[in-house]
C-alpha cells in the first residue's frame, strides 16, 4: 500500500510470503522491488510514538549494532507494557539486552504480572516496584533526540509512570560512533528509596563485582557494561520468572508464545542505602566476542556543574562526554566549557578535534 521499497526489503528479509491470509493477498504488489535501507539515516527519533532507534550499519545485520529505547506518551494501556525508558541492544544479528517474558494468553498471570511489567525489561525499579500497569497515566516522553556523524543522543523522561514514587527519571544516552553507549540516569524520588537498575539477557550474565563490570555473551556477539556510578551497588541475578509462564497443551497460533518456554537471565544492580536522589552512569560496549582488547577505557569525570565520562581507545583517541547537572548557564568538565545540556568532544592521537556534540547549546570551548 505504501509503495515503499524499504518495507518490501524488510518483508523479504523477514521471510514473508504472501498468501497466509486474505489481507496479504489483496495488498501484495509483485512489481514493487526491494531496496535495502543503506541510504536511510542511521539514527532517528519518533517522539509521537516515543521511540528512538540508533544503528551503526542499518540494513547489514552482520555488521550492525542497534539500540532501541522507548518512552511513550501512550502509557501502558491496551497492549502497552510498563516499559518507559527501557532499552534493548542487538549486535551482529544477536540480542544482548532483551525484553523478557511470554504471551500464553492475554491476561494470564505470567503475561500480566511479568511480561507487561517493568521488572521484565531494561529499566529501573523503585523500592523493588515498577511502573503502573494498564494506565494511561504511566506516560513517558522522548524529550530530546540528535542524530550526527560522530555522536547520536537520545533522552527520555519517565518519572510520571511510577505512581508518585518519582519526581524525575531522566535517561540520557550518548552514542559514541560506532557502538559505544554512555548512559546517564538521573532520578529524584518523592521520599528516600532504593533503586534497582535492570539488565536482561538470554544467557547468564558474568558479574565482576570488584570492577563493577557485567559481561553478556550471545556468540558471535558480546557486551560489557561498566558501572561508574553510584559508588555502592549490590548485584544479584536469577534465571526464573515470577510467575512462571503457563504451559498449555495446544498453543496454536498465539503470537509470542513458545510451547517450550526457555529461561532467560535477569540481573539487578541495586543501591544499598535509601536516598531521594541517585545517578547511574554506565558505559555499554557491544562488540564481537574475542575483541575485548579493542574496547576503550572508561573513566568517571566530575566537573563544575557537570558529570562525565572519558573514553580512551587503544589507539590513543579520546572522547569526553558530559551531562550538565546544575542550573548555571555554563558547565565545565575535563577542561571543556559549554552552555549545552549535554556536550561531547572527540580528539585524534595528535590532539586535533575530530567530532563534537551540543544538545541545546551553541558553545564548546
């Protein structure tokens, strides 16, 4: 109907065959030729739907790393889930950070209490509790999006989804091309609370507590997650659902159902003391398994009115990524001064500037 060759490409890549139902027969246009989406933007925000999509090689699954975040004004009503500010990450055709759960039937205990709930996705709990279920008030918002050659940026606000528990849940993500994601979660609670940062994967997640590093594998892909803030975290994980998926004798054509549901892994990185505020700074590094030596070092930076991360690659190139935390007109971090809410600068081995990012600002000195 849309006469879009990119959509035909997607259908072909998904192994779609017309004829499964009357709609696919009546709308199929055999003369429309597929065209891969190689010329499309590698990152795009859809604020009306509340989705941000970032790719490194859109249309080439063997090379692509992609990041998708949802923060939607439609809340968790109807078929919506309580997944505001949640993200997923895939690399080279393998899912690394996933949304979990099954759909035995609409409203089954597992579907309603796990699959639809915040605990099933890569978001944040407050005192172990997630966002409101089946509520038009459980809203999020894609508050900013920038697509660039060297950096991409997306930002979501989801505080309203927590039934009064949060005044703010602002998730900032800077994509340092290609395939490094610096995430800054800024939370303010209505009263002192503990906070749980969630990560889900198909295979057991490696936890290195002394360095506060997580390792996810899904051959040939892998990912490191490095926690730079907060200073004290408690890690736990399980491969069980609560409640477990219902097993049915005749699953039929139910969308999303597997007659033999598999366990996935659910990791919690929790704060240890109640507080009204918390800041999580994490660096997510998807890569090919075995190429760990190519990953950059990550160092926490504290500036004047800003917090940031310094990334140093093995070849000596550096990136400074900074997030403003105060109300002053300008902020400084690692020698950089800017009026932007978020700013970043990359330099080559010789010290020359290779790329810059300014979000709602014009100056970077």
